[in-house]
């Protein structure tokens, strides 16, 4: 749930903070720098009033306008991020803008304008926010990245407000159904996202309303986690965040968000230097959710906390596991999760190795036979612990290498074991039990790729909880497995039809209609495919935002597929009408280039060469330096027969050559 782009943005933010700190070192006198260090300590201690007073005094006494600007910037950040006194934040950024006539650097002015617009967004004053960003656009050269930033922020606000109105309409129209719950969640997400409506307090209000009206919704665990995370990372209210994280763990123990909540709870203790409180929470996370996506960071911070608590044997164990199990396979972008974003993997390896040598005490050997015995007894939790210790303590032995090959499979099997124990040992509510069984199915399907066992787990959901929304999800996932992995289309069709019949007002029903269209299309059952795609379009759109301002959805795909069905069935008039309407009505679709190429192909078949050339030119323009359009083009246009390229260079070369050939014919 945490992707690379999000982590990269976090690293950029940290580096920007580092640069500000470095600039202060250069510009400030030793006395003034000491005052800034005092301010940082005050902020960490939560004494924001005294921190602001010190910054205001420093700004008043500073002769260098850059120093003044930095002080006002810090004041604005304190009010924006900690005290939430947004009027005072605006006043602080205005103080920076007043320095324009005194020669303050343009970049400092740009940042102040951006932050002022962000404050207006935070209080829901989008008109003033847009006007502020518009000022940035007019002030910054068109080639400057902040000019594009201003344009993007205005576009994001307008798009979010339009999406808000649509989701509000869906929530009213489908009140009391799972679709309404999804719409309410989307509304809260729009308020939460800082690049959209940027109102965390409003987002919390919307998440809480969703939980009150739909306590058993599929998105309920994430909604509760989002509330906790907003208190934690945005509103800086650790006590309230900790209480809400505990509720996530207690209320949704089978959810991935329970693992996320434990990780954040442990980090709250760790950053407060309460290391003895952090360790058992990390341990609980490691044992209870062994396939947690950020396990490398869990192990590293366990080592740090145990070291700080003077528990060296446990620290060595954790550091060795991190060093030998996770670091060799770690993408460098994830080093930020352990506060080493500015280091190379080799530097991290050396640093941890030296730490282990420093802390090393004699560790008892772990026998490989114990691992085999634990696996044969299907005690995967124990087997996983043994395998980790074996690799960590004796990484160069043949037994450790064999264990290393098993670890990631064991993580998933151990998670299933824990979930099964919850089903038998805890008094779960029906929705919790359904979720737990569904979670088991998804692990078999997605991580272990054991499709028969995945189907069996999904069948348990249907058998014991037929009315739960998870039953719709289980049927849908079963259909995907039948269609994509077991090559049994008839079983897939039956599964999709069951979703639609038993849970018609769910997201899964909409997706099932689309998948039926896909199956019918591949089986050349064109009329049935058209009906299925039309049914997909009848549902509210669930948008997925892509780079470059593009927006994808099942409805977008379905409408495009309707054109493809007509094309494949030689109904070129119908296909042309659909693709022309698609281009006119879906200007933000990632499939625009592909639609133009289909129109070009239809024109070419009818010897309308100049029209074909025009469509190819439109496609070429869209595809140039546009990975989103290119990826969809390669996926969609391959069905035309004469496109077989899988790389952008070949595609662009083909388009140019094709236009040249058609031009020659026209001449």
C-alpha cells in the first residue's frame, strides 16, 4: 500500500529540510544558530508558543533578509503543521512576500506563495487558493518548475471539486449500499489528499461518518487507519493517533492495516525515545504479520531499539536479519524507511556490519533439522523463526542458503497459520471471519500462486458468509483465477454471473460485468460482450488517477472495448462512431492515442488515406514522450494485427513509416 512515488516524495521533503538547515548554518551567526537549535528543541517538545516567540525575535533582529524569510517560513510551518492556527500561518507567509521589494530571492517568494495557497486549501477557501496559485503562475517564468506546480495545483483543485460533486451524487443515489460506502470513502480521500482538497480535519469527519453508517464496509479498516495516520503525520497529535491505531489493531486484526497501525505505534514510541515500549510492538508486528511489506524497516528499528535498551543479543539478531535477509534484495528507494536515504547500499552494509561486530556476543547455533521438523508439522511460524535465525547466524553455510530460499514462502504460510488460529481461537464477528477467510484466499492467490487452494479459501467465504460483501469479492477473485490461471472460461463466467446476481450493487458486480465482456470478446461472442460492457458503463465510475493528468476507470476501458468489439466484428461504422465519441467525451483517457489509431485503421480500410494520415498524426502527437499513452497504446492497438511492437521506438518508427506510405498512395 506504500508505493515508490510516495516514498520518493517523502525523501524530497527530507532533503529540502536538510538544505534549509544547511543554509541556516551558513547564514546565521553562532548565537543566532544556537537560537534556531533551541527552536527545534521547543518544537520537538511541543512548546510551539515559545518557539514562535523566539523565531519572531530572531526575524526582528536579523539584518539579512534571507534569514528573516527563513524565520517567517518556520513560523508559518509551525502554525500550519502543529498549532493549526491558519490565519497566523497566512500572516507569516505574507511577511515573506513583503520582503520582495527588499530583494528577497525569487525562489523564497515562490515557496511562500505555494504555502499560502496550501493554507487557503486547508481551510476550504479554494477560490483564494486558486487565485494565489494563479499569482505564482504569473510571477514565475513559464520554464520554471514552480510555474508548472501552480498550474498543477489549480488543475488538481478543480478536478477534486468536480469529483467531490460526483461522489456526493453517488453517495445520495446509492445510500445504504456498498457503493455508497465506496463513494463516502472517496469523498474522505479527496479531503485527505494534500494535492487535492487538503482538509485533514474534514477528512476525519468524513471517515468517521462512513464508519458510523457502514461499520462493516470493506474500506472500514483503511478508513479508521487513515484517521489515525492523519492525527499522527499531519495534525501531529500523537496521543489521539496512538489511541486510534490501537482501535485499528483491535477491530480489524486480519487486515493489512492492523500491521500498518502497529508499525506506526512502534515508531511513535521510538521517536519519543521510549525504546522499551517500542520493542514489544515491533515484536508483535514481526510475529503476527510476517509478510508485512516494510519488514526490512521493522527489523532494523528493532535492532536500534534493542541497542538503545542495552539488549545486545536481540539487537545483533535483528541487525543480522536485516543485513543478510533484507538488504541484499532491497531497492535503494526504500532506504528512507530507515533514515538512510542519503547513503548507498554498500555504505549501509558496511555500517551495519561494523555495528554487529561492535555488539557481537556468542550466539548459539541453530540446527537446520529443526526447520525441516517444523515444516513437516506445518508449524510455519516456528519454521519461519528458525529459518531467519539460521540465515542470520550462519549466512555462508549450505543450510542457510536453503533456508533463505524458503523464507518468503514461509512468511506467507505463517500468515495463513496465524489467520487460521484467529478463526479457531477468537470470537470473531461474521464480517471479521469473512474477511479473514478472504485474506487467506488472497495470500494463496497473489503471493503463493497456489490457485486451487485460493479457490478453496474463497469457497469457504461463500459457504459460511454468503451475504457478506467479501462473498462478492471472493466470487470475483475466483472468476479471475478461472479465467487467467486455470483456463476454464465457463467456470469464470458462472462466477461473474453469481457476483452480479447475488451482490448487484457492489464494486465487484461492476468489475464482473467488465470481465464478462472480456471473456465474451475473446470467445467471439460479440453481442454478449457489448451487453456486458454497456452494463459496466451504467455503474458509477471509480477513477484511478495517472501521471500527466490522465484518468482511468473500468468505464473508460469498457467504452473503448465496445469500439474494439465492433471493429473485430467488422462493424466499422459502429466502431468509428464509438471511437469518435470516445475521443470527444474522454479527453483525459490514457487510451486516446489507441482510439486515433483504430480510427486510422478504419479509414485506411476504406481507402480514405488522408483521413487515416490525420488520425495517425494525432496518435503520434499524443505518444511522443508520453509513457502513459504509449503503454495503453501497446496494450490496445496490438489487436489490430499489424502492430506487434512492445517498445516506444518501434511504435513511433512504424507510425512515421505508415504515414509516409499512405502519403505516397495519396499522391
